[in-house]
C-alpha cells in the first residue's frame, strides 16, 4: 500500500511517500513500521507510547483521528496522514 505522511511544525516540513505491506494496517502499526524504517521520524510529534507531543494533532485525509477510531483507524491505499503542531500568533 502506498501512503503519504506529512509533518508540519515550527521548524519541520516534510512530505514523504511510503510503501507498506500488507494492504491495510491500523494507524498504530503504520507509525511503528515507519518509525522502524526511519528511526526518529516522528520524534517531534509523538512520544514512544504514541501519545502526541503537546499541541500535536494527527489527521487522516484531513480528519482528526480522534473523531475516527483514533490509533485503531484503518489505513488504506492512497491515504494521507498529517502530523501538525498547532501554532497561534498574531
């Protein structure tokens, strides 16, 4: 399965494609597989227990995973996962 992962933060901007097997995995497993392939990839966004770093939200195709099945949300071919740090300013 081919997916796209976006990282958006104060000092981070990354958009990277990944190919994973099998065809459907829960989000928690996708994060573990990607982190095994690229250690530290999520370090500015997630703690080791998958809890988000303060101010981080995780979106799947533009929807907050909290409104879906959270870390158990199934990820499928072509999905786009975004990790964002919310920033306010003026």
